[in-house]
């Protein structure tokens, strides 16, 4: 059995990934999921506030309260359908287009449900025609192929290609609630810590032999830059992956890739705790010099570093 230390042979230095959060969407319309769910509560007459509640649990509270006379699964479908339709309206900011036009990154990862990255790559993108695989709920293998680029929607997408009623409906892959997050973490666990004793090398090799790759393994065999993403502590699945990667490195395993979290200089003080954690986990932090609290300047200055 191969050891985890042999994973370097799967590494491709010229295939860099950019992990994009909701930051670029904020440039256009200050679009936030908090505002979206708050608006939904108002329109449905729900008197619920998030306050300090973790976002996935806040979603569960809404789903149980929306209509108490029907199964919670029906309420979740209503909520996800609303979120999906709103996300479909989003268009890419011109700086996102400029970023993709640099062709510095081969592929993209995103937690967003919308298709702004795809539209930045190809304005005529159709989510029902350009997908690589169809998966109804979980997004371990979910990516769309656009002009030789892959866009991985690791938290689901607006249109998954299914048309079921209660289950497997177009927005069912949208991951936002606590139960969905918990189920996802369990599945991710088996991709890096197998119950049958296989090491990470064998798990990656098995996927390659099947002619497919999942996004989890990319965090060990591809260079990844993370931008526009706050790495909230509720993202337990991502922290789990970063933590396991750090454990391998501490054990002497040759983990060949570099992961960087890219933030503006004005966020440095506010993000001290997160920076400390990431540095302990051997994730690099890149500070982009920005004179004021100006996110457009931040993205513009970052784009200018790409050569």
C-alpha cells in the first residue's frame, strides 16, 4: 500500500486554482445571504432575527418556522428555490471579468451558487448545457466546463439539472442548512480518511483510475489561492481539510501544494485570530496593499500582481 507521502506525483504546478467567495458579488449590489434571508422573513411574516446565530442553524430555524403545517423538506425546497432564483439574477462585476481574462488560473472553485464566474468566462453560458456531470444534492464532483476551464461549485448551484418535486429539484444542491453541512462533512471525511485503511495516495489513485477527481483532493495536489472568502468558522468541512493537510505535513508527509488566503492590508488587524489559525495550519496569508477600505481597489491591485 502506498504511503500518503507519495502524493507529490499527482501534483501539477502549472494548474493553479482560484477559490472565489462572495466578495466579488458584493462589489455590484452588496449581495449578502443575510439580507436575502432577512427579506424572506419579512415577506413571509416571520418575526425571526439572526443576531449571533450561526448561519446554517439560522436557516434551519427559518425552515422549521416557515410553514408548520407541512413537512420541513417542503419548506427547505421553498427557501432554496427562492435563494436560487435570486442568485440567478447576479451578473459578474467587471473586475471578475478582468481577473479571468488574465488566464493566470487554470480552474476555479467557488462557494457561490450563482454563475458569475461562468458568465465572466463566457457571457452566453447556459447552466443546463455546459455542465460536466449531474449530481442532485451533494457537490463532491460538481463542476461546469467553460472553454477549457472548470468551475467547481463546492456548495451547490442554482440549477443542478434535475426537476424533481420534493427531492432532486433544480436548487436541491444549494448547501446552506446545518443538516446539509453535517452530511457533507461525513462524505468529505471518507475521501481523505478511509475506513478500510487506505492512505490518501490510494484514495486519490482510485479516483484517477475511475476517470474523475473530486474537489477535496485538489486541496492536497493543486496550488489554490483563496479570495473574497471570509473562512467563517462554520465552514467546518474546509477547516477539517486544512487541519488534516497540516497533520500530514507535521508527520513529515511531502504535501506539495501551496494554499494562500488573500486579503487586503486593512483587514489584517480584524482578522488576527483567523490569520494565527491559518499560519498554524501552514496556509500562507497574502496581504494586498490597499490604501483605504476600498474593496474594488483591493481586487484591482490583486489582479495587477498576476503575471
